[in-house]
C-alpha cells in the first residue's frame, strides 16, 4: 500500500463505542515502522507538506511562548500551540551530560488534542519525530532558498540529526553528494556508512573549511553549547545556502556574525529566533524574513544565483503540530498504535466519585 | 498490606535492564484501585501529607506561570513546576459544553520527570487525582483555619468534586454531618446517597442560606462560570470557615466581596489567586496570607473562635506535583501500573538513525 500523505482534516476526539475518550498512543517502534516502510526521504517529504500547509495558515495559530524549567543539569521545556481545531504540545529536554549515563541528550514526546472538547487524541514519541521534522523543515526552507541546481551539501557535525538532514535533502532537492566533517571521526564514519549504503556519494574531510569548499548547501548541526564560529565569513562562496541547525538556544551559535551580515537570513518565528538562533549575536534590528511569508509568496526567497542565504533554524511548535498530524495520519493508515486510557469518565459526568466504583477490581499489569 | 504513605525520596529515572527509559503509566483504573483499596478519606489524608511536605519546601519550587490556550469552546492549560529533583506538569482542559457531548467538563493527565536527566518517570491520569488533591488541599487548609471543634459542613454545589470534599473533611477534621444544597436536585440526591452509604449524616436544604445556617465549615464548589455571589455577607456567622473551591478562574467567583472583607483570607500562591480566585474582585492590596507560611509557622492561621476564615482555593501546580508523587508511591506499593515506552533510544546516542533499524519488524497492536 502506498501512503498518500494527504492531509486528513478530522480533528474530532476519538471515542469508543461507549463514548469513552480514547487516546492513540504511538510508541517509538510505531514511528520507526512508519519510517522503515516509507524511508526517511519520503517521510520527511510528506511531513514537509504538512508543515508547509500549516505555515500557510500562520495567522490562525496561537503562538505561545514555550515554558522552560532550567536546572544545573539541563532544561525541560513545554512547547504548546493551537489552531481553531487542534492543540498540540511537545515535552522536550536538553541535558548535555546524559551521554555519560547512557541516555539521549534530547528526549521528547507530545500530545495532539481536540480544541472543541479538550480531549487528548494522540500521545506520541517525539524524539525520532523531532529529528524528522527538523530535517523536513530544513529541506522545505532550502527548496525556497538554495539554488535550484544545487548538487552538493556539506554536513558539519555528524551526530544524531545528520542522516535525517541528508536523506531529506536527497529526496526533496535531489542532492546526491555530501561532504562530511566532525571532530568525532567515528560519527563521520557512521554517517558515511549509512549514506553510502543508500547509494549516496560521500567525501570526508579533516576540516570544516575543506568540507565546505565548493558546496551549494552547507548544513551545520554541531552539538557544543557555546558561542562557536563553525562557519566563518572566509568560507562563504557566492550562491551558497547555509542551513544552520545547531545554533538553537541562548548561548549556542555556529555562524560568525560576518556570515550573517553578508547573507539574507530567514527564520521560523522571529521573536523566538532572536533569542535562540544564531541571530542572537546580532542587533535587534538585524533584518530577517519569516519563512511563512516566503511560502505564501508575500516575501522573496532567493533572488539571484549569487545571493548567500541562511536559514537560522531553531525549531518551532507549529512544526511539531504538523509532525504530530502527519504521524497520526500515517499510523492510522498502517493500523499502528495502541489505545491508551488517560481520562477517568463516569456515565454521569457529575458523578466522578462513581468512577471509583466502576473501576475493574482485578489488579492488572506489573511495573518492572 | 497497609500502605504507609511515607514519602519515597528517589527521583531517579526508571531504567530497564538494558538502560532504556521506562515510564510508569497509571491509568484511571489504577488510580481508582488505589482509592478503593484505601478509601477516599485515607487517600486524601495521605496526599495532604505530601502536599504539606512540598509546601514546607515552598522556596525550592520553580513556580512558573501556566500556559493557557483559549478557544470559543474552552481552555487547555499546561501547569508545570519543579524542585531540584523532580519536574511535573499537568494538562487540563475546561470545556463547559462538554456535558452535552457526554464528556467531562474537566479532563487531566500529567507527567513526573527526573530533573537530573529530563527522563519522563510517570505518566498518569489526573482527572480523578485532581479531585482528590483539591479535596486534600481543602481539608489541609481547614486543619489550620477551621475551629478545632467543627462538627458540621455545608456543601453548596453537589457536583463531581463534592464527595471528595466530604470524605476528606470526615477523615481529616472528623466532620460527620453535611448540609447539602444544589440547584440540581438529582446531584444532591446522588451525593446524599453516597455519603449516607458511608455512615455520614446528611441534611438537604432548598436554599444556600438554609444549608449554611449553623454550620462550622461552608464549602462552595459550584460550576457556573460567572461572577456569582453564592455566599453573601448576611449568611456568615462568627467562627465560620469558608472553603471556597469553585471560584477558580477569571470571571468565576462564588463569594460576595462583603464576605471577603469580614474574613481573614488564605491562598495558595498569591500572584495566581489574585487573577483566578474570589479575590479577583478585590483591590490589589487586599490582604491575604499564603498557606505555606501558616504550615511553616511563619504566619498565624485561625487566631480566635470568632474569627471568620476563608480559603480562596484555585489549585496550584505544586499540589499536582505532590499528588503525582503520592500516586507513584501508592501505585508502586500495590504493584499497579504498566510500563510505557515514550523515548526512542539507540545503543549509541549519536546514532538515532540506527533506531529505525533496531525497531521490531512485526506490526503490533490495533487502533479501534
């Protein structure tokens, strides 16, 4: 069966025959099955179509600020957004020291809910899904910002996000040659293996400057939380598109100010990117263009073959909203996921106490 | 087995033998089983001990504002808080029209997470749990604010929260006689049945004024979202304690300004209650006392038998935090709950793409 990836508009709460709210639970394995069935390229392309559709409805979204709980070890954030039919939030952490205890630095899950009733419709893993939507957003932006004849992309930083970026650009922009560099040689070797196995061309380099030279697109997706200057002005060539993914929170940048000054810079949601993006190092009036305006034809993307363009990616809640919509549709089409009861409901809504009596008596399940 | 309800301090992320993050999922039936095993009274008393313990650590909490997404139909909120070990958030909606489609007006679930790693430790229903924690907080406040010789409580508004209030006050304050009034006679009949079945004394009335007369404690827990004056100054008798539960969001009050003016008023978190509580109708400098100060002995509760006291309850994130802690401990002690995989994890954290290959191949589960 070929998944059509067409948008299903229904946003009604999912109910059992007896009227109980049923939440569709998508486990990491469910999302992985969707990806293995269709491939990272097709999934990111499908997701990009959902993101584009939602960005074209930009004004309809409640673009709340995220909440962030900071500790010495890291940060835990909630990223909510909503249109008039659906509400979503993402829970996501960032803990740089997690590798030392065998945990991912970033873990995420999220919920899609029905605005009309408040019922939670989908609970999904979002660790894998966030990697997919970040790559989908990058490739979608590049469709408007990179030169149409782009053939080669440098990937600086070969960690967890790198394969997703490569496969999204291969699918959506036809880029088949990737120049890799990372200070961690084993990360580069792993990425090279994965890309070559998929029939893509790979060249590895021993410095960022060497990897970037001659490339049409430069993707930076490094992990160090510091004011870094991975890409400096001298590396920039006319017509390059810079896909800056790793500079995404206060205190974490990848692009030298001189790179930004010679480029046209595009962002997701300007107020957020001013705080979190590479442009955090620029004056408050440094000019940027929100991408929804480019998608809608209200603002120009690339205007000449010589122009240098930058997508200062930080990740925005509307992308997670679109990604949750996509995963729900793809999962239902493959009959994946399980039903989770999250909401205590009595036959009489005024009789919540009665639910205690309605509950099953047998002890069930174990926690191991 | 007797549950000790002692606090378990451990806040480490729960891991499988292979190091995978495991989230304990507590379904509505699990929470209902805890309640049926121990009874509403003992559960609210146990939960009140957790709330008190957390209120005594007041300064340690990150007391963020909640996020609220408003629509014509209602509101969806996220309520996060954290100390230096644990993070929690509650998802909760408020949709007054849900009864017409057979859904509860308020539905809630939430997560307890490990601050050190960001790993989600517990995902739990919170609809039933919120009713329990609201009653626990009311009774805990009344232990400090009601007269020690209190024998009778009026319950004005006999909806979903009312049984929980009655059983909490019976357990924690020894109140055995309840005066009931609601404009919905069937709601009063249901509450009367539930309380009498538990051996409590019930008298029903045809007006608020009649129900309140001669009572030591007056609990208001009505549902209409409007500026109501359920309790007026002429109904107040010396020494009364008013437990004002239903006036809990902007535009929704139950107590006349004249009631508040003649009383000592106690609140959970002053900045929030100024916006959401009955005191929203009072000047910004209207004096109130935060309850954590009373629990800690820094401020007086009731100071004389003639004093009129008001707890202007709105519900605060730290109470949900304590309630989640309590339910986790109680569930583990009864071996309840199931393991949920929310986090995609590869053996190599830098190789998220590898997870796609690691996933099981068999399609599993169905969505009905």
